[in-house]
C-alpha cells in the first residue's frame, strides 16, 4: 500500500516557539493534502486542505497565521505551528490524496510546555 | 452539518468472539461511508467502504452495511483475533467547497485477548 511518513513523530517544545511538521508521500503524488488534529478521545478534526502550489483553505476556527501550511510539491507538505502554546498540544495527522484515494500519515504528537 | 457517532470504547473481547461496533451518521445528501482502522504507531488505513444505500463493504472478515433508513453503518466481524486490536473509526465523505472531505467519529478502541 501507499506509504506516508511524518516527521517528527513526537516533539516537545517550549511555549512561544515554532514547530514544523513534515509530511511526505513516498511512493505516490499527492494532488491534495489534508491536515487533521486529534485531541484525546476526540475525532479527527479537519484543519485545512491544500492543493500543490496553492494556498491552503482553512476550516472555520483554525487560524491561518498560526498554522502555516506549505504544499510546495506533490510529495511534500509541511505544517508549521507558530508561537505554540500549551493549548496547541495535540496529535497532528497529514492525509495526502492521490486521485480518489486518501491516505494517512502516522501522526505527530506535539506537546507544548 | 455532518456528524458521525460511534460507540465509546474500549471494547474488550476474547479471541473468536463476535464483534459489533455501532456507527450512526447525520448528513445531507447521499454520503459514502467508511471504516478506517488504526494500529498502534501507524496511520489510519481504509478497512472498508460503501457508496450507496444497501451496499455492503467487506474486508479481512469485517463487514458493514449502508442502512439509509436507520442512518447506520455498523461494523461486524464473526470471530475476532488478537491482531484485530486497534482503534476503529467510522467516517462519511461529503463535498465541501469543491473538495471531498471526511468527517470522522471519535474512534472505538478494540482490545482482543487470547
């Protein structure tokens, strides 16, 4: 099956710092990338959707200046959490889509102290 | 808006027991329905899907039938194995602003003991 990698898998940072999460589709090209956030015992919540080379479309309530998404190529997308705060601590999951199949990365656990 | 409700876990079963994980949904139009599985340390994987009413999705011994009249898509397996221990997510797809997006339930953890 398709392989999706996320890096890092876990990150702990201090409040006020920025964290970049990379998502790579290793054996296919992702025309669309979804980024989700999952809080404990909650469902995956869609944060934003992006197409390669275009600006991301953010869901209501998600700050675009805080969660910067770059989808510069068909195999790489990044999510940068800027000026992170403890309430940003969560599990972030990327989900690249190729044609009509959506795949999921293993997720990144972010803890902001 | 769209929503998916699934039973809370964890569901704890002995090997070879019968499994049911309930899932109901609220949606406009005619969504496609999915079950995803997440094994420890891995990303979500599509387990099965159904695209229209009365369709039955099946894979690896798991089955779910799209019931429009009860807005349900319950997951079943006749005999679970220890290797089935994972978190199961029910989801529906809808078109929003030109994109097909997924709405997930909260997930149900299944623990199967030998």
